[in-house]
C-alpha cells in the first residue's frame, strides 16, 4: 500500500532522483542546502520539480547544475 511518504522507484523517478545528484547544493543522499532537514518526498519521487523555490521553503535556492569539473560518476 502506498502512503504519502512512499517513494516508488519507476525508471522515470529513479532518473529524477539521480537528477538531484547533479545539483550543486546537494549535501548528502537525502539533503541539500535548499532542504537541510531533508529533501521533500515529492521532489525525490519526481512528483514535483525544483526549478524554482517551492512553498514553505526557508530559502530561495533551487536546482542548479554542478560545474562540469565537479561531476564524478
């Protein structure tokens, strides 16, 4: 049974989760400077994007691509 906090790992949503990895504000697996207490499930799951600050966010940070020389795969 799916709950509000369940993350379904479909290929589209995995791609979105991986997309978060490319953000320059990422600080750990589930947190970033925009969301130091934890990235919202809706963003991690791909239900919402983070192309601009979202409601109830405590800062104005949003997705920004890492510098090319910072990418490590």
